[in-house]
C-alpha cells in the first residue's frame, strides 16, 4: 500500500546530508531539473559499500555518476540526450590538474591571439542564429572551437578526455554569451535583456568568459585523485538499450525520471546542442525530443487512438482524461507504458534484496491529479519489487530552477516523493 511514512528514519539522514557542501564539479554545466547531489550521496552511503555498482537509467548531466565515483563506487547509466552524455562523461573523467594547467598556458594563449577570419559555412545550423548570437560572439565561438580542434590534433598525447573537457567548457558558456536571458529556463531574448542592452550594461567577452570557465573547472577534479572506479555512461533509450552485461550486477539504483509532460528538457539546452553540433538539423532535434519519456511533442495522428496500460487504476485516469483532452490522455498512457519497460529492465539489473531509490512527483494535467508515485509503485510491485519506504522530500523553493508552470498541459510541481523499492 502506497502511504507516506511520516516517521521514516531516512528523512533526518537526508536532511543532514543536504547541509554538506557539494562538489564543485556538479556546477560544470548549466542543467535544469537535475537531482540535488545530497540525494544520491546519502543513499549511496546508506545502502552500499566501496566498489559496489550504482545505476541510473536517466543519467542526465551525471549527478548520480559523480556522487558514485566521488564515494569510490562504480557507476553505469543510460541517457538519451547526446549532449547530456558528454557532460556526464566529462564530469567523471580522471583529469590531472597539472596537465590541465599546462594545456591552459598553451591553448589559452593561442585563443587570445586568434583574430583569423571566420567563414559563414563554419557556423553551425541554428534556427534564427543571428537572433540568438551577435556576429562577433559567433566568430569568437568558432575561433575557440577551431583552436581546440587544432591544438589537440597537434598534441594527440593528451587524449580525447582532455579535448572533451575544453569543448564541454565551451558548451557551458554558450548561453552566457548569447542574447538569451540566463534567468529563464528556456532560451529567450527577454525584455530585461533588451533593456540592459539599450542601457549599455551588457559587455560580452567570449574569450574572457571561456578563460575564466576553464580555470575554475580545472580545479574541480581533485575529488577523483587516485580513483580507480569505472564510470560507464551509455547513450540511448532506457526502454530499449541492451543492458544484459549488468544483469544481476547492480547494488543500488538511484534515479530521477522525467515527469509527465513536465518540462521539455531538450529545449533548455537547444542553443548548446546546436552549437556543439550534437544535433545538426531541426529534424534531428524534433526526432530526439519525440523519443524522450514524458514528451508532449506529438503529431495529431499519434494521439487519435487511446493508449492503455496493463493497470486498471491507470486506465481509469486515461479514460477520464480522454474525455477532456485526447492528447493528454495519450501522453499519460505512453508515459506509464515506457516507465514499465524501464522498471522491468531495472528489476533484471538489480541484485536480490537491493534497493531502487526514486525521486518523483505527482503531476497535474488539465487540473487533474495524476498519482505518479503511487502508479509507478503499482507497476514496480508487479515487476519484481516491493515497497520499502516512501516519504516527502522538502524542497527549498528559493533554490529551484523549475518553479514555473511547465507548459499548457501540466502544472507546478509542489512536492517530491523519495520512494524506495526492494528487489525481491
């Protein structure tokens, strides 16, 4: 029975963990809607020992991966967004600070002196690129990327990990040097930004921004000194990807799945994704968005027929929503069917009597509550798990980046659950 445990012994421990300083590496790249590090950190400490294997089927920018490695555990994870995969990998590389300092001294001088001409065909496809980026910003971004490529082509002894560090640091400053308002979740050239520009208060220096970003991030890798644990982040769809090599080998799963139609995460990163050319066309962008769980970018022909699940309790909600909004009904059915596939996979990976920890929230669509946590527990209990504990996680609204209504289909998320299932 899904019931909030108001006396859970884990609440106090998690709250104490939240008081600890988080590792600087978590701030490597702007990423909306990610887990706070205290959640994986606390449960990794509570439920595992060094050299155990932690898994996350929705790895995002690598929060669970970083905490697993920092705490000398191994990590395996899956992520569908190719830029997110790169961010997570770079955040968990074993990079030597002395080598980074040496490269900085050489590479940053090259970048500083580079005033070579930039050709139009060097610039990536971005819809309305000139709206988002001033001409000199585009030129400097191209110069930096070009200089990184040339430097590492010439100095192959440093390997791809060091090159990726510089490329992903470049990605990390894209939004800051664009015309987009960094206070907004989704890229937008806001009235505030227009006003600041008119008042002459915006002074963009791409090369200086990159230099600062590189130097601050280079210091963050000391947490992995002498670390021998592996981190395996696979790019793909968690519902379909082959994970047989980890069957019955996982000691703990910690995850924060997408919410039903909650936020188009891909849209929050679209400028970076286009600029780094992990996607190169609008078609590639739309195809990736379509594959993401919780996606609401559906064509009309995709939701003309109702999509039901294997659970009457969920189907009742789908039928109810179908009478109000057909598209929303389709989104609900598709979400729970995909999540069932992921839960089945997780059941096969996790060792017996080990735990799956999930942070999730209920949702609202068209003002109708969807009991996501309860329904996912229903699915989990039919697929190899039993409910161990569930409690509310207190959210500091002053620190949240996703406090606005998500879109026309969903609503503001007011609280989260921490749900713990045990593999039986």
